[in-house]
C-alpha cells in the first residue's frame, strides 16, 4: 500500500507548509528581537542584590533600594533618554553606593555596597501596572555585601519604579521616553502582551542556544 505522502503533489504541499511555518516563525522571531532591542535601548533597569536571603538582609535590601532610588532620581532630573540618564549617573556611582551604605549604617549594619553600570540578562518581569519582556538590558546594579540573596528588579529610567509610589501612571512616567506602542506593549493595552513576551523570551533563548 502506498504511503499517502508519497505522491509528488502531497510532498509539495508538505514542503510548502513547512516553508510557511518556518517563515512565520522567522518573522515572529525578528519582530520579537526588534521589539525587545528597541525597548531595552530606551530603559535603564535597576538590579539590587541582597547580602543573603535572611529576613534581616532582605529588609535591608529595600532600604538600600529606596536610598539609591532617591538619590538617583535627583541626578536624573533633566535626562531625556537612556544615554543621558546613564551619563548623569556614571560619575556618581560611588555617591550612590554611599547613599546605600548610609541607609545600612542607620540600622547598625556595615556591609559594603557596590554600584556599577552593566549589561545583563533579565527574565520577563511583572510589576505594578506594567511588565517588561526578557532580554539584555543596561542596568544600574547594586550589590550588598556578599551579594548572595534574592534580587529586586525594576526600572530607574524612565522612573517606572517610582510611578506607583507617587500615584503616577506608567504613561506619565514614560512620557517622552517610550513610544505609544511601547507603552501599550508593557501595560498590556494592546492585548496579548503575555503571549508576545513569551515569544520574545523564546526567541532570545533560541538565539542564545544557537550561540547567537
């Protein structure tokens, strides 16, 4: 009995279907990569790493976060894009670290605090009112003591971390920095953002796995 896939016409149909699937996957992947790259190019993330996972160190992590964010927000006054934000912070990394260390000292703790600017990978993350896709971002990295505790991630520019605290909308905080489409993507206003972020994460993982 002949296989139903043995005729040339059926083979051509299967080949066409495979090429179509490949084309759609490639197109979706290119969109995902472009979307993540465009968004990553506009934001400066914040990554705070606690000394340990103890309850006390996790509480201190939040105190350091608040102190660093408070000083950083002053330094970022007038910044209108990620590059100018980074340029405003770069000369003051020691000052930001000292702000964090001072916050610790007020609790009687004297763990060292280090602040750097670095490129690093972030997973997909949901915050209050918005989400960000996985990918490679520029980040203000704050390491407390041994840096072996749980992380705290957010966005230092535009000031999305502080938007909910100040009862300010994400749209207002991102105004002039992110496009309307980017705001719609991270807030879910365009619908289906979870699927889109999963696609971005899948594509990035595929590219990493292939050594891209």
